[in-house]
């Protein structure tokens, strides 16, 4: 089973700022991913906007919530970002944040080698 880590404290705070119901839903999704199974929530690849292996979990009830993770490296599920979606279309600020955290994750993995 893959490990589970937040890429940094800000990612952890963002996840914990979600409503409890969304934390549980995304938590169940991430546990499935840890076991090598697909998430229960809708999802999409964010290769172009965040990086290779980045996945966005999608929940729309009644507000729109998102969690972004990467499970491609080091047998680990890295949580990059979580947020309440407030825009129609792409949330550019959230994608920028996730992209910066993705780069941080890759840099941290490179220094561990």
C-alpha cells in the first residue's frame, strides 16, 4: 500500500479547511488510491496545468470542492492542494498553487536520492 503525505503544512491546512463531509469523501478516495484502486469521486488528469501524474478529485454538492494529489512517485500519495471552487471554469489561482507545490514535491524527491 502506498504511503500518504501532505506535500507541506499549507496543503494540510487547506485539506482540513474543507467541510468535514468533504474531508471524509476525499479521504475515502485517497485511501482507495493508496490501495491501487480508482477514486470514488469524479476525477481528471492535470498533466498540462500542474504536472505529470497530478489528479484532481471533483465533488459538486451543493458547492464545488476539489482535492489535487499525485501518486506517481516514491510509492506515495502526495496531497498537493484542496479548495472550495469559487469560479466557473479553471481556478487559475488554485492551479498555480498546486503547480508550485508539485515543483516543491519534485525538488524534495530529487534531494532524497
